[in-house]
C-alpha cells in the first residue's frame, strides 16, 4: 500500500494516503515512480501534507504543481504542512470585497 503521493516534480509536499506515524520513513510515489524517503518528524493524518525537504520562511509552496500558499515559519523535512505554518493564497481573499 502506498504511504504518500506527489503529483508534480516541482511539489514541495507529499500527501498522506493513510495515517502515518512520527518517525516513519515514507517513500512517496511521484510522476517518475518512487522518490527519496522522508522521515516524518510528527504524525501525519490521511489527506494531510508533509514537507519533502527543509523549507524556509517565504517559500511559495507547491502542491499538485500549483502554488497553494507561502510558508510563514521554517518547516523541517517530514514536518506537517497546514494552516499553522502556511498562509493560503485562497484564504487571504475570503470576505474581502473587490479581491
């Protein structure tokens, strides 16, 4: 069973295909097959994202080949990527008139 998937070679994150425990060595599957393993630094729930590499503040983060937001803090390889460390481009315009 696959642990995680990466859709585009430019992606910064993998998406968990099942609940994954901390310290698991996950080998995401990407467009060219198996990728390098990533050791998770925290548990990752099914459907959630984790960093494939170290990410600095201000990185335009890609998932499925598209920029989905900007990192707000450094994120370790294998770290959970979610609203606590990513400013979504879509969420910024919610409730704003003329955006």
